[in-house]
């Protein structure tokens, strides 16, 4: 029995920019309102790489990265009632406290519960301390996005645990922890893409492909994919893309001008989505949206210090800029429902898993695969 006792396990610890090392760590028992889980499967997300590479303004070292996971509850702290040992969960970097006093949780307009956001951004648990120490010297290790799933065990806030059907394969469930959910939700929740409309998607990684998949399901009839890697067009077509554009094919034109000219109406695309995190591409996405009513949704996270710009006139003539965090899903309510739809076959995610690795050390191989350009999601099982 490990309940109430520290657990010694393996983790990939980020000691600095691009300095990731396999280490033995000690994971303390959960305190009040907390849950300790055994991580079964972890999917690599570009946000992990973004932070490891030093681009994240909230990035802290040493820390345990990782936030797309499927896990099993090992033990719970005092007062925890929504999950129990043995339950299957998907950790959520966007918590949901559900308190009657939380105007964010009570509003259908947002999923941005701020209950523990302050401490989460500082790499700590809600009480302002860490549950991780390095075995060799007892030094403190920071948490990451309230998840830290590059470890065999981690501690989460109860309000960050989405309890899912145990029939759901955790290797697939982990995909709903961030990227895939975000792409689906950007279409279905944030923009509410209407049937018979046109959609343009910038960046055909896992998030961009999820946007295409969701747009097709929503009934969009023209779906453009924009990427500098033409190898991504095949799977995009299978998921619903009807038009493909490689910016390298238009060296003397802006991508937005090309897209407007070749849009169904020649006035732009009804909805555009940036899945790149590149601020120049964000501008292109806005300016490629339809005159009068185009909506541009920013999904990709830009590097620290970068800003977006466009002529104000683009907004005056009806184009709208908006953004989405985790696709607008409320973690504890919606992730279980997404998993149910996956189990029923309504949402298919198998095609996103292009690489698989085993053991915590497999995280290094997963990162290399993600950098390779042909990887959508690399899942590491512990």
C-alpha cells in the first residue's frame, strides 16, 4: 500500500532549456483537495517542446513537463469526493472548480476557471508548495500546467481531474487532454462553424487536422489547408480538406491575397484558424477571412514577447479576431463526454497517434519524432 506514503519513481526532469534528464524523484502524498495518480500514457504536445525550448514566459526550471495524459487514481487527499482510487482520469491544465461563486465556471461563455491559476502559473500546487523532490539531493522540482505527466506518478488538484469511462483506452484518452480537444472545440464551441460554410486552416499538425475533422463534421463545404509541408495534405484530404495551399508555391504573393482570390466567394473564407503560433501567420489568417463577417480564431500560442498586428480597417469591415483556450471545453464536464463519443465511434482519433514509445525515457525519442515533421502525436506508455 502506497496511500499516505511518498512514492519513488522515474521522471523526465527539465533542468534548463533543452536539458531533459531521466531522474529518480520522490512524489509526496496528496494534500487536502489533491489527487495522486499513476500516469499510464502521455502524448507529446508542442506546448511541452515550446516550454522546454525556453519560449514560455511562465516556463520554470527544474520542472516536470507533460500535460496530455491518461492516468489512474492511486490515492486522494482529505476532502476529495469526485474521484477515488482506481478511477481513470484525464488531467486538465484548465481546471473546473464548479463552485457557485465562480463566475467563470457558472458562465457558458468561458472555461477559464481562475481558482488555482495563480499558483499553477508559478509551478506550484494550490497551497503554494511542490509535491516533487529530486531523490539524490531532496531539491524541489516545479510542477507544469498543473499536470506534470512526464513522470510515472504525479499529483493533481481534484478540480483538474476529469473522470472518464474505464472502458476508454488511456492511450487514446490522453489525446483529449489538450491538442485534439482544442482543435475540435475551436470549431464547435468557439466559432460554432455553420453548415455550408467555408473554412481555412493554417498549420496541419494534430490541432489543425482536428480543426479540419471538426469542420467537416459541422458541415463546412469548402475546407482549405495551408502548410509548408505538402506531406501533410494526404491525411488532411482524408479528414475533409477540399483545397490545399503551400505558401512556398506563391513566393511573390501574400498568402492572404491568394486565399481571398481562391475562396468560394472571392471575398475570403467564413472561418479561419491559426494553428501555428506564428504571429505573421495569425495576421494572414485574419486577412484571409471573409469581408463583412469572417471570423479568425487564434489557437497557436506565440513565443514570449511576440505581438499580433493588422490594419484596424480589417476589423472595421467586419472581420473578427478571437482566440480559444482548450477549445472552450469545461474539463471535468466535457472531457468525459468527448471520451464517450470516442467510444461510440462518433469521434475517431486513432489517426493522430503516429508514433508509440515505452518507458519514461521514451519521452526523448518522442520529442525527436515530433521534431521530425511527420509525427502528429507520439504516445509514451509508462
